[in-house]
C-alpha cells in the first residue's frame, strides 16, 4: 500500500509501527513524506498515494473521490493556530485593514482565522499574503507584514522572535463551540482497493503501540523532525496525538461538521453532504 503523511512528529509517531511492520498481519507500506499543502493539492486533483493526510479544510473539495478514515488524524484542544504581531497589540481591531501572512488559504487555520475576523475584526483585515510557514514569523518580526497566522511548533517558539500573541484561535473556537479543532484528516481513494475498516483497525493499533512503546519510534521521529529539538518534538506529539487520533467519536465528527458547515455558509469551502463524512 502507498501512503503519504508529513514528516511532523505527530504523524511519524502515529504511523511508525504500521509502516515498520510492527503491527501483525498488515501489508508493507510505501511512504511518501509530504507537507500538507502538497497532499491537499494531490487530493484536489485525485493524484498521489491512495492513503494521505490532508487538512480537514480541504475535505469538502475531495469527498467525491475520497473517504474519511475515522482515526489517525489530528484534532484536539489547546492546539489551535495563533495570530501573532510584532507589537503587544491589545485588540483585534488593531489589525483592521492590515496585511496578514498565512501559510495557506486551504487550511483549518485559515478557516478559523476568517471566521474569527468576521466576528471580531471591525471592517475585516486589509489583505492576505500567502507565504511559506517558516517565513511568517521573520516577516512579522521585520515588519514586512502586520500580523501572521502560525501553526504547529510555532506555538512553542514565537517568543524567541520577540512576537506577541494577539489571539489563540483554538481558544476562541473552543469557547465559541465547546468542540475540539479539526486539523488533519486521513483519507483513502474511493477508487482504491483499500478496506477502510481494516485500515482504521491497523492505524488504531499503531497509535496504541506508539503510546505503549514511545522510545521505539523516537529515532524515526527525530530523523524526520527537521532539526526540531527533542523537547519540542515531544510537545508536538503530546499536543496533537490524543484520543481523537485513535477514534474521531461523536465530538470529533461534531467538530468537523461544525467547522466545515460554518465555512461553507461563509463561502470559504464548497457546500458538501455531511453524510459523506462517514
């Protein structure tokens, strides 16, 4: 089987046992390491491996060709994207009419940001500038943009750039809805021969193995962690690998339906059949 996921610690931690033959009675896996922007693009064009991790924000565009796997992804609480500024800005209104850098316009982070600005920023922001994730904090620091939307390990490192958090969008979302944030989804091509129930069972075993034997995957995780320190990698795993990774459950599906339903009403994603999520 072929699978694509990111080199981020949460993904390598989750899939280590499965792709290294540590789960009994599973096939061999050919792994492609790809950032989520690339897998989003592949899925939108029905290309790439049969099994991929994409952003939940990209799901409405691809449900005709892919099925959602009910585990293996990333949802959670306290793990939302951040809006950062160089100044210790006190109010969301301070970025009204301003330029904000974002890593993608087809991501959960972007959807949350646009829903938040519609509710909290009078007159909305001025413009969006898409740039590589690792360039956003330096751009904010240098004043090239007025604010930046950041994700993942930037939660743990933004203060080293002298930046300030204007809003934790996860905190806003959780207060507004009481639900976790849907970040990354595992999908399977409908045209493939992959049995989704069987795959889900293998992934759940892989997650449990990772929790039971965290040291076994450590070398693999750090090998792909892009010079991330072990402590930051551990924090990354602790934040993004949780009960929702093992099973979406009622709250997980509720969060997905709420986020994408709101986004569809706001014109941020296409309208979709919620029944296609299961």
